[in-house]
C-alpha cells in the first residue's frame, strides 16, 4: 500500500510540470512575433529605399520636362535660321532680299544730271536778238547740289565748223552759285545774245554773223557736260 501512494504522488507532481511546459510554449511564440528577424528588417529597408529612389527619379524627370518646355518657348534659332528649301509665303521677303528699312539712302549721281539747250524762237528777224536758254535737270533719285554759276556755264554758237560766239571769251570774274536740285526738277539760265562775234581771249573783231537766212547752232555747257545742239535761223 505504501508503494501505490508513492506512485500517485509522483504522478501529481509531474502534472504541474507538464502544464508548466505547456504554458511556456506560448510565451516563447509571442516574444518571437514582437521582435522580427534581421532578414525581415533588411527586406523592409530595401522596400523603403526603393520607394524613395522612385520618388527621386519621378521628381527629377518632372523638373527636366518643365525645363525643356520653358526653354523650347524661348528658342530663337528656328526664326533666325530660315529654311532656304521652302518657298517664301505671302507677306514675307525671300532670304537675301533686303527690306525697305534696310535699303541705303539714295546718293546724288551726277551722271544722271543732264543739260539741254533751246532758243525762244526757231527764226529771228534782222533786229531780233536770240534768247539762249540752258536747262539743268536732275534725273536721279536723290537731291544734288550743283554749281550753276557763270564760272561753270558756257553758251556756244557755231555756224558749221566756224566758232561764232562763246560767253567765256570776254567773261571777267566768273562766279560760283550752288543750288540744290531735287529729283526730277530743273534749273534754267537765260543769255540774250547780241548777234556779235567773239574770239578766245576777247580779241578785237569787227565781223558779224551773216544774216539772210543763215542757220546756226547753240550748245549749252555746264562744267564737263554739254547739251545736244539746238538749231535756229538768222534773217
């Protein structure tokens, strides 16, 4: 009987130990859940780092796109470099054609100055004095300053090859007279000829031009320019 009592006490004493063993297992599991393993920590850090890197990439791409759009609006090269392969559109000048604002200011061209000669009549009676007229015309596109003084003028009368009269033969102290002649405008000067003959140097001569229907020519000269000859008749 004593043996049975010992066995029962042994069984009772071992039961709490088993229960204690059972109770210790849940405590160990909860501790493991509160403290993740180092591998879990690494995975979490990798996820966070990847998300941060993605945000940085998207931010940089957005800045680049905005900068490109702004720089594209202020790009002047497309306007400054015309495409020569395209035909000019209406209202635009072809490449290389100067605009009116870039054209140079017209300059006086003395080659376009002309001199003309005429008389007030085609035929004169015995007592009539011919009026010789010189006309200087500006045929250029710009105003010209021209010396129209007696220092530059000459009224020359000829009869064939015979030199009859020159206003310079007996001229003393020719003067300068500068005038501005506008484009398309003219200046005129008249000289009443006394139907006399002259010699170079104003030498003495008693001969007079012949009458009786003789023909003469009048040539007007201004500097190095000479007019076509005008023909008239003395009766």
